[in-house]
C-alpha cells in the first residue's frame, strides 16, 4: 500500500476537495483518513506567520553576515531515525 499525504477542504455538503492533484495513473478505490482540527485547537502543522517570518529574517541576517555552516557539518551528532517507506 502506498501513502500520499496532502491537505484538503470539506465543503458544507461534506464533499472532500484535495488542495493538489495526486499522481494516479488509473482510477481506483482508496482509503481516506480525515484529521480535523477541533474548534479552539491550533493546527500542529501550521506555524504562526510572525514566528515563520522571524525565522526567515534571522536566517537572512545570519547569511548576510557570514554566519554560515557547511550542510554536511549541520548533521554531525544528530541521530535521526528513518521512517519506514510505505
């Protein structure tokens, strides 16, 4: 089984519209899991705009002042587990 993650919108009739096209070569049935944000709950995948903008500004300041590090060095000492492929 292959997994594809994307976002979508549910309209007032309960119909689901994907935000982007998925690359499917032939019509087929699929399984769908819908994760909805409860009222008053924050979306854990959504970074507030001001926080995102400040991160971009900080990154630009560091780049313009030469505070850079080789990409290969950034991963030193990080133990990352690889996710299983679907």
